[in-house]
């Protein structure tokens, strides 16, 4: 049964995300035929997945140039208008839509990169990353009279994809700032729980229903009250980066209100 076990091991590696895994083809008989069929299937699956990832990345990259050119043309048009020109409002609305499309394209590009295979993890001090990100976000929070309060140990080391922790915290804090009432606080808490390093970002906003929380990490999903600012990809990127780092993400109710 050794060859059967090797075939099972190859199937398990593919299930875990290693699409390059192949079965050992040797020994003859029906087991060899099964291994050959398995490898053919694995090659086709790998090709399809890589093609989808490549298309998302290539399409996003190619869209950036014409969007930038269009935005520059609209900016130039706005400069040539007077304040009482009736075309000012439509041009401003068009520029807002270009900005929204640019955020969407950027999000797709980040997501395509995050889904790439063979992402190496490295030991990172999550506590220090949190300190740096809180310092970066505080000036923007000050404009809203929102406090970002950090609670973290001197060091909390975890293995993660480089820059993944930064992007995860940035997305969570960005969402929290979007919904946090003026004058409220956002807590960023880093702690060690057994073999895990946990990061919590807590706001006092309106929160989400249980149904909304269950689908919030789906691509392009946005709560109905967020306007046109978001692309609906931020939390999808968060989930992908966490998975690539061997971690998990989630949303839950905050006892003080919010998420």
C-alpha cells in the first residue's frame, strides 16, 4: 500500500494549496494508471488557477494607465472651467468615479498578488508593526477627533508573509475610522494566546448584523450605508493575507458597541 499512501499524500498537499504536488508514477498496474490520471488532473487544475490569478493581475495592471490618463484629462478640464460653469458638477462626479475605479483596480491587483503561490513567511514582531501603523494612522484620526489607543506587549513574534500584518491592520483601522463616531476611540490590541499572536481592532461604530458579518469577507461586498468610497475588496485582501500566513480573521460584536 506504499504507493497508495504516496498518492494520498500528494492529494493532501494539493488540498493544502501546493498545486505543484504530483503523484509518484512507478510500479505498473492500475496504481500507476491512477497516478497518471491524478497528475493529469493536477496539471489542469494548476493551469486553470494560475491563469485566473494571472488574468486578474494583468487586467488590473493594464487598466491603471488609461484610468490615470482619463483622470488627468478630467483634472485639466476642471482647471479650464470657472466656478459657475454648469459642467463643474458633472466633471467632479466623473473624477470621483475615476477615483473609485482606481481603488477597485488597486484592490484587485493586491488581491491577485496575495493569492500567488509559494509565499514565504518570516518571523515578524507584530507588536512593533502595530506601533508603527498606529503612529501612521493617528494624524488622520486626529482630524476626526478619534483616539487610537494601543495595547501591546514589548514583543510578539509570529510567522507571516512580509507586509501582511501591516496591510491587515491598515484595512481594519481604515474600516474602523470610516464608521467610528467623532470623538470616539479605536483600540488596537496585540496579545499572545498560546502558540498564536492575536490582533484586535475595536471600534464604537454602528457594527454589522450577524448575517452581514458572515459575508463581509466576500469580494466586492459592501454594507449598504458606506456610500461609494470602498471597493469591497479590503476585507477579502485581509482574509487572503491571513490565510497565506497561516492565520485566520473574523468580525465579531464589540461589547462597547461596534466591531
